[in-house]
C-alpha cells in the first residue's frame, strides 16, 4: 500500500502561517523534504489550492519573474518543483470546486477517497496541506509519515499546524540540521 506523507514548514511554536495568512519566514518553497523521488501524486485542500495553482503556474511559465508570494524570483529548487508538479497528478479535496487550470488535477469530494488513492498501485502520496486537511487525515489514520522543516523562530500569532486533532504517537526516524538553523525532522506515525 502507498504511504501518505504529510510535510510542512513550521516555526518552533508550530505555526504554518503568521497573522497575515502567510509564512513570511519561508525563503523558498522547493522540495526540501526529499520527496520527489518517492512520490507520484499530491493531495491538498481546496483552500490551499486557490493559492497553489497561480503560484506554481507563475513559476512554471515565467521562472525569471518575481513570484507574487515571495516578491523574489523563484529559486532553482522551486523551478524544479514547478516542472515536477506540472507532470504529477494532484488531488484536491473540495466539495465545491469543480474546475482547475493546473494540469493533471482531479477533485476528491471527501477525505475517505484518499484511502482509495492509497490502495492504488504507485509510489507514495504527498499530503501538502492545508492544516485542517492534514489534521483530519491524521485523525482518520491515513497519514503514515510526517516530515517537518522547523524554522528557528517563534512566530507568535498565526495558524498552528495541528489545531483540532487528537493525540497521535510519532516515532522519530531522523533529524538533520540544515543551513540557517533549520531542522528537518522525519517521523513515522504510530498506528
């Protein structure tokens, strides 16, 4: 069975967004989790998809132009992710959205359909967000791994990664210190 791997960038106080609705401390949105070689599908929530689609379309179509979220030109890692993402199936969990401009996008009407994706043949699946969807998938026992990039700051007010989930045991697989004081952590979810 395929694994569902949730991966997030968080502050030390587990915020994924500041009070302005954006993680201003993140300098790049490239694949720093080491996922591209092990996945062949991405899952995200409908709210996240509204920003994801225009951001990555812009990076893919105009890689030298400043991206609207960061205000800076995309990094080489972001350009590589945009190309990878354009050829990788994306599944958006939404009861209301019906159309997508991003290539290879399909809609799932409930979280239960993620279990069906996991049962299909293929590589693992990247659960990229949002926080509500990740929490719901964790509560339903669908998440197999959690990968975090922890930024060395206390964000204060903002959106926490896990707001409304129950208790879940994690087993630390590894942790690495990266440049700039970031820590990459890889956990297995104990079922």
